[in-house]
């Protein structure tokens, strides 16, 4: 109660030069190479810069690198910006890039981002502002991996405990904002980097109140305290008052994540392609989107991000066809008197997925399929269901990226213990295409290969690709210019101005 009262006083302290947001949890580590949770990734994204970045059209452009050039299929030359300084005033240079690469291979560091750099053979420093990255072989992500935040050598080279370092809560970067204050479970305050190489941000402060309770955050948004707030579809459709839209504009785009129903292909039942096809035909994706998100989402038809050149838009989209489902089931002797039975396992802490499981249960019952639902707490779900593959079917989701990497999810190597090919999908032709694409640096050829991978995966039905929800963000009408983009709403945050 005291906490809410304190927050309600915020409107009296609001400043036109400050952007107010909330976080639902504390960041774990604000080192970009260790930032694997949402809060850490968000905050570190303001503080650190990579050599490269995406522009608002998703083209690769320079960031800390003023220029870059592919010398051949195994070498990239980076010409770094001159005069860039770390937030503590120390000069930035090629030595920091080499140190960042070495940090990934520090035996005291455990980070999933290291995998992306396995193709790098060495970094050759030509001078303080020029370096050449040598690859062991042609690598399709030879540019994109350098969007990773670069670390300051002078602060970390003698740090003996990188996972517990004070740097993880008091980071120093080269990005548009720098850490001013961090009070865990209370507030994080970032201030504009007055020496930022692309220009000083007009918004001088970013303030994040750490509020685990979503109803409190929603209350603050309704009161106009927050400048940016992520709404869910229920809030937008049923809970906000008309006056809310006088204060906020709604920016709505497809999320970069999808939810799927995955079949355990190691089970004899799901090795039958007719069974998988029948279940897919019995699922009404539109009904899922309408019920779960009040229409604020899209039906999902495959494993890669729509609107990218990996997405196979020419592939015939499967349709809801309960009569086809019944006919395919009948071929295998299933009927209302002899129903197909299986279990869907999912995470009990995700209310949307729980509701989705119940809708699927109802839809499949219409074609004579009896589904039971097993809901398990997240950590137990991973340890007792997902990793040991102790399920018939799972309801889960994956993120989507502008440049996809199908290897972890769809190559048969991912079937091994600890891998992410959770459904045991194995297709020699898909393996071959993924392996070929790994060494393709030409974007058009890469896209053509991935569109073929897309079609083969969808044809095989290892998943029923269900839906992509919309990201819905309420933005104060006093903030401009807002230019939504596939790379994210805040891609041009240094241009934002706030009027009161």
C-alpha cells in the first residue's frame, strides 16, 4: 500500500526530459554478453553499442564501426569511429573489440552467445581504429554477430570473477545512455550520454520503476504516469477507459515470437504423418487468435519471421478443415467411438498458454480426439518434461529473428540431450539445406535456401504453428517522432522529444 501511494506521487515529479517506464523484474547482469533475461537485455541495450546494427529497414549499417567491408567470404574489415569514448571518458578502440571476443572464450564465463562466434578464427588489429575479423569458413552471420555489445577492456581485463563482477550492476558502455542509479527492486535511472557519437539524446533521463505486479503497472498507465507501457490484448479490448486514448497512442505490431503445438516424433503415434496432418486440420487458428487476443494477433504458418526473405509466402497455407481431419483419422481406425487420445504438456505459469491448451482440447474434441492437459511449473516443466522429452505433445513458443538460424531447432544434431530440437525432427534434406546455408553470405541465396527449409518443415508437420500475438505499446501522445519498425519501436529513441 505504501509502495502504491509512493508511486501515485510520481505525477507531481514528472519531467518533460524524462521517460518513465516499468520493469517486472530486476536485471540479473547488465553485461551484454551475459544479459540473457528480458530486463537485463533491455537495460544493457541502452548502455552498450555493437560494431554494427540494423537500421529501421532492417539493413545492416555501422554503429561503432564507421565503415565495414567484406574483403572476401572469410574476412571482414571494420573501420572504427574515431573519438568515441566509454562513459568513464576512456577512449574506445580496436583493443576493446578483441577483448570482447576473448571474453566469450574465458573459461570462467558461461554464455549462450559464444556459439555465434565459433566460426571466428582470429581478430587482426591493424591499428587503433582498424581491424580484420578472420573466419574459419564462410559464415552467414559474419556481420550480424557484431551487433553484440562491445565491452571495455580497461575495466574488465583484470576482473577475476566476471559472473559476479560489480560491472554487472554498474556497467560502462558507449551507448546513448549511461547508468546513473540502480536500486534493485526499486528503480533504475539512466542519463543521456552527452558524448554519444550519433548525437545527444533529446530525452535526458530514462527511469524504470521495478514493479512485479502487472495490475500496479496498469494502474499507473491509466493514471498517465508512464510514458511507455506494454498492454495485453485483454487490457486494450476490455479494461482501458476512453480517456486513455486521449493520453496515449497505441502502437501495435506482430511480436517476434510464435506459439506452437509440437509432436514428439519419437512416439509411434506421431510418426504417422496422417495423424499429424489430421490434428493440424482440426485446429482453428483464427478462433485461437480471436479468443486469446481479441483479434490482436495473426495466425502462424511457419518457423521464420514474416516479411523477411526467409519466409515462404508462396507456400500454400494450411487451412482449418475438420472434415479432412475426420477422414484422415478414419483411415487409421479412429472415430468418436474409438477416439485418438494424447496429452498436451505446457507451462502452468503462462495463463495464455493454459487457455490455448483448453481451446485446443475443445477444438480437437469436435473431430473425436480426446486430449488431456498436463500443466507443470516452469522449472519442473523443463527438468521433467522438456529436456527428457517425456511428452506426447508440448505447447511452447520460440522467438523469431530477422536473420534466422534453423540449426538449433531443426537440424538433427539438436536432438541430442540438451539440444533444442525438442520434437526429434529428422530430415536429411533439411539437414543438408541448413548446413549449406551456414556458409552462404549472399543474402538472396540464403533467403532462397531458407524458403526451401520453411516449405519442407511445414510439409512435414512436426509442429502445428499456431499464432503470433501482437506487441501492443501505449505511447504518450506528447512523445515524437514515433516510427514503428521491424527492428523495434525504440530504434530512433535518440530523436524522441517529449512535450508537456
